[in-house]
């Protein structure tokens, strides 16, 4: 089952776990290069989609090296419950 990332209105297909891991590593490296030291969840709004799926929108604070909020953003994740735990099917950044 592929994952789809939506960034700036464009779909980015991620074919397998390695592609998802590499995509997130690239994103985290870009954030770090931009001066963000860490991300902290501020709020999570979850909408159940039956028993085995959900949308979760997370409001994140990107923190600089001094712990100050450098960016306030939201991301919505489409999640599926599997025997191995929750799996991200897609995500959308709200910038």
C-alpha cells in the first residue's frame, strides 16, 4: 500500500516504507538546515473514520535552538489501523 504526501498542492507518491522513511528524513534535514531544532505538538484533533481509520490534525510548533517558536503549522494525517499499529496513508501540510 503506497503513501501519498501532499505538499504545495502536489501529490508525492511514496511506494513503500523505505520511501516514506527517506521522505521524512529529507524533510527533517531541510527543517534542521532552516534553523528548526525540534518540533513540539501543541494540539491534536482526531476524527474517527470507522473503527480502523482516522484523520488526525496536529498543530506543531517548530522550535529554534533557543526553544522559541519559529513556526506554527498544522499537518493532517490519514491513518489506518493495522496489526502492527497505526499507518500513515497520506498527510497534508497546511502552510
